[in-house]
C-alpha cells in the first residue's frame, strides 16, 4: 500500500470511529432520556374519585422528582386529594424546605394533602409533613427529630503521614472553613454553629406555626430526639394514629369522596438502556449524589450518632 493510500485509509478509518463515538453518545442520551415520561397506574380498584399518591422514601437529597409529582397532581382537576406517604429519616435542609413549600402551596390553593407516615418520618421528613392538612402516623412510627446537623471530616493527620500538602489561597479567614485538610479552629466552630442555629430556628418557626404549638413549649421537645407516633400525638406533632389504609379513609372523608376512592401514582417507564444495565439512570446519579454531593446542612435523624 502506497504512502498516499495509507493516509487515506487511516483518515477514513479515524473519521468513521469519530462518527461512531458521536452516534453512541447520542444514542446513550436518547435512551437515557426516554424514561423521563411519566404514566399513571392504579394502586386500588375503587370506583370513587381519584386520590394521588406521592411517596418519599430514603434520605432526601433532592426535591425535583417529588415537587414535580405534587405539582402535576395539584393541577390535575380529576384528582381530588393527595396522600403523601413518607418513609424517610430526612435529609438536606434545602431539599426538605422546597418539598414543604410545594406541599404548603398545594394545601393553600385548595387541594387537600394528607400525610401518611411509615416506619420513620423524622427531621426533614417531619418538616415536609407540617405543610399538609392532616398527619397520620402508626403507633410505632418514629417521627420528630426536630433539629439540624452538620458534620465535617478531618483527614489532616492522615495527609501529613502520607506527605500530602495543600496550599490554599483565600480571600477571608473563614473561606476554607470545613476544609478536611486542616483542623477546625474555634472561629470555624462558632461560624458553623451560627449557621446551624439559624437553620434550627427556621425549623422551629415552621413547626410552631403549622402545628399551633407555643414556641417555648416546643423547644423542650426540639432536642433532636425522635418520638413514637403515640408520643407525637400527645405532644400535638401529628393529628391521628392510623395505618396507610386509615389515611386513605381519612383523606376520602375530608375530600368528600363517596365510595372507595381510586388511588393512583405515577409510574416510571424504563428505557432500553436502563433495562440493559439493570438499574435506572436516576439510581446511578443518586448514588453519586449520596457519595459526593450530600448536603452539609441536614434536617436528618442519624441513629448512629
């Protein structure tokens, strides 16, 4: 093969490889985005009006999915009420606040929202519940945990042993507060304590207002501890003791639904790509968020602490 022919061959070959990579990339994005469509499936076979079911499970890292579901159910005139099923220890402060605001907005604009608590609906999970019209918990549900937590890890000693050095150029003495490559000093601690206290005050204000509990009385329970459903009922943190099925009956009664209501929830369609890899794109990004993007400020119950 001549030098000229060889150049033409490799030029065409590399061009085809480049085009192939672009095609694979576009195909990946297409298959990954197909699943963004949502459909509904029936949870029960009742013949009455519809009740939308939104579920909050696991640690709350982001709010987009839940907020979107609540908004769609609110705007759907065929859905008479929403049940928010919470089984979560809480999570990020901002994410919890965003979901709470959407629940509150839905309630204030005339669509009934009832919360049904599962095994646990603590801290950020409880914060969200406060935006609803009515809260139902099992006798053994763990709820409450009114408080804020911020945790920082220091790897300075390990870095020193490994000979790892970090050079930081900063505009102010607090700009690198929380840096794992240096130990936290007293000014750092005071700084973050002020932030935590302010965020805690926001939590207290919401609970006191929504549950109509005197703030001074509430503070004696807002130590970060959890309560059983029965204890929470006595304090006034919830409205009723009952199961998920009880929550359905309560919701139907409050919404004026005759007969057995139809409970519907959004059902996610999986793409071909997700079927091939055996998991969803959201699950993959969720793992990444939990590992690398976990919020510093959290309304979260941490039993190991």
